[in-house]
C-alpha cells in the first residue's frame, strides 16, 4: 500500500471532488430518494467551494492522494463549539485501504485545532461502508436524528455519530 498524503483542498481539486461527490450522491439517491432531493447536491457543491477558500472560517476541505493521484476527500463544517463531517468520499479503488481512516484522522486533527468539543457525522441507513468507517474510528452511534436533519427529513432513518474531543 502506498502512503496516503492529506492536504488542504485547492480550487484545482474541486472537479475531482465534485465528480466523486456527485457519483456518491446519485448512488445514494437511487437507494434513498427522500433523503437526497436534487437541490441537496447544490448545497454540497457550494460547501466544497467554500472549503477551498484560504480564509474559510466555517468550512475546511482536505484531499487524500496516493502515488500522486486523488483517492478521496473530506469536508468539515463548523457548528459553533462542534464540527460536522459534511461530506466524505473515497474512490472505489481506494476503499478498504485506509484512505477513509486517514481522512477522519485529518478531520479530528482539524477539529482539535479549532478547539471544538465534538465532531459529528450523519450517515443514512444503508450506507454500510460509512457506518463501518465511523464505528472503527471510535465515533459513538446514536439513532436519534440530529437537529435540522430531523426537521427536513422526518421519515428518513439515519445514525448520528459523535466523537468527543479533548485537548491533547
């Protein structure tokens, strides 16, 4: 396995990230259409664009590369004293090779640097790979819906994952 390099996202990375995010979005939309209405991808796209700004205060975006090639991304959004993993994706050939784990490690490091108390992720039921990733990384699962998600998608089933952070 080649070493995984994580770096802040640049505008040049956006086409690869958005292609991967769109592909994942469409896959999830086919299996869970109520959870992924068409307009939602526009919000994901805007959030990724915000994450590439060097002075981004509310969003942070990172890419993963192996052997100089894009293999994944993670987008983190500030929620005041907490952070939320807003989007994470790994290309098919990079799955089960530690890419997701490396991206979560970077997200945790960023969250600690921001002084956040907790890191949150929401995973729609049926996304087994993401469930395994967050569980393996030590996130605690809670079936109770998270805030706005419960209001906007009351019939959807998802799991909110939380990772308590402490200063090291």
